[in-house]
């Protein structure tokens, strides 16, 4: 069993930055692909990015954020971060992480963290 905890969401102004966290417990983060997903009100869940287990690299699924967001893993903290830079109104969503790069394959999910974009 794996437990994921999301944190770091909140209110951010357009153009601002925010760092979201996905902290793994009951396992070690480097053993899992960890994907970030987001869901805006009235829209379906969409994959954002994924860091693959061990040192197998990262993958970006949402091209609109690829040049503004970064995904990193800190093995010592058992955490995967999604750094949101130059945030835009369309980035407002509930962000959650999961133990797979594909939502339909993911078994374990974080509880999500809300990002609100407003001036």
C-alpha cells in the first residue's frame, strides 16, 4: 500500500508561482512513477506531467505548461514537486498526484490540492 499526500495549493496571482507537493509514505518515491493531474471545474481530468521511477526520466503531457512548470523528485524527502511558474487563469484547477503516469492505471491518489488564480 502507498499513501500520497498533496499540499501547496492556494491563491496565486496571474504571473505568480506556486510549488505543489506530493509526499509518499508507506513506500519510497523512487520506486513509483508519479504523475501529476489536474481537473478544472466542469472539465475532465487531464495529465500534466510525470516523473518515472528510478532514473527513467520525466514526461510532459500538457504542452501548454511545459515551458512554465517543472517536475522534480526529492528522494530524501520522499516527495515529488510540481512547480508552477507564470501561472495563468486557465491553470486554476484541483491538482493531484498518483502512482502512475496514466490516470486509468493509477492505484493510489493524493487527496488533491486546489490552485486558484486571481488578481
